[in-house]
C-alpha cells in the first residue's frame, strides 16, 4: 500500500520559491516534497507555513488492506500500520530538516511540524483521505542563514541519498543554543 503523509511545517522560513525534493531510495523508499503552497490553496495553513509531503510504500496483508476502507474506528492492525508510517515519514522529514540546518550553518527558533493530512492508496493513483486522523506536533530546529544555492541543494540531496544525518556535535550545539536562555546552566 502507498501512503502520503502531509506535514505542516511552521517557522521553517526557507526562501520563497525554493521548493525542495529529497529521496531515500533504499527500502522502504521515501519521497519528500517540501514547498510553500500558493496563498489560499491550503486554507488550513497559516501564511508562511510550508508543507512537507512524504510518500512511502508499506507492505500490508490482503486481509488488513480491506480494513482501511471500513468506516469507524481503526482496527489495531490499521493503527499499527499508520504508526509505523508516521514514525518513518517523520524521521525522514526530521533528518532532512536537520541536514538543512547543518548545511545552512545557523541557529534559529525551532519550527513545529503538525500533521496536516493523511492519505492511502492501493495503486498509487486513486487516493483516499483518512478522516479524523488526529494531530501530532513535533518540534525541531532549522536555522536560516545560508541561501539555498544550486550547489548547496545538490549537496543536501547527496547527503540524504547517502543516508547521512546531521552530525551529533551540531545537534548538541543547537540544543544548547536553544536552551541557553531557558536554562542558563547549559550555556556554552
């Protein structure tokens, strides 16, 4: 089965018109499109929000597949599939955002990721939207200093393809930087 998880990314503050596309080709393959929708196209998003559309495929038994279209509360099997897909897509989006933070070389307030829309498909053509899928907010930091030149975007794509994550030292520095005013003891 195919899944499309759309995350609203608040406070990412990427340069307008710099839509991003990233892929993970080893299994499970993941595609990410990060873009700022045209004003009014997504009425539930605030001005300045970005949309991270993450698509992947998950193996689902024929018996369980029939339960996706059933009305009412999701069965435990369906809920387990969605949980795996949420974690997988969030982890990929978070990793890409960490690389963006690292390669752009700055620190800023932590953006928020909010679950926006969930869809599934048997054939990757006709999509069914999951109603009342709930909301999940996850925070992470993405500094905005360096412009997204073609070379930088190519470099980020290569890092994502190679499975590399933001260096631990950079993550720790940014965590300390964000906590410096809340907990003075962690200042560098």
